[in-house]
C-alpha cells in the first residue's frame, strides 16, 4: 500500500503544534505520515479525539427554536428571532486558521 492509500486510522503525525507536549509524552516511535521522519507520533484518530474534546469543553449548541419569551415577542411585535451563536462549520473553519496542514486536514475529516 503506498503512502496516499493509507487508511486514516493508520496514519500518524509528529507535528501538531498545540499538542506537542502530549505527543512527546504519549507518542510511539514511528514514522510520521506527513513529514516522513522517525520519532514520537500519534494517530490521526488520537488528534481528532483531542480536537473533539476541546470543542466539547469550549462550545455548545444553541437552541434551534426561540424561547417562549422570544416566541411571544415575535407574535406580538416586530421581533425577528435569529439563532444565537455561529454555524458549526464557521467555528471549525475559524479555529483552523493558523494551524498546520495536518490539523486542517483532520478538522475537515
């Protein structure tokens, strides 16, 4: 199997800058899929789990419907309801700005 046919759960990386200390502490001495160097690496799945945990800790989904108070304001006046917050795709995209290529690829997966 060549490098480009490698399954995502078998790909490993050494270069995620925000998780560098954890990679050095918990990584295994293997070849990095992205740069080809030998050293401490972790699976893409592990990095994706870390990213998911960070999003779960720092973000939450807002209600898809107005509250009873907002609904009453809509019914009785000129109030227009918009869902609070930003669309998930925008949050992920803005979080990926400035990250290395590996992390941007992981967020897209």
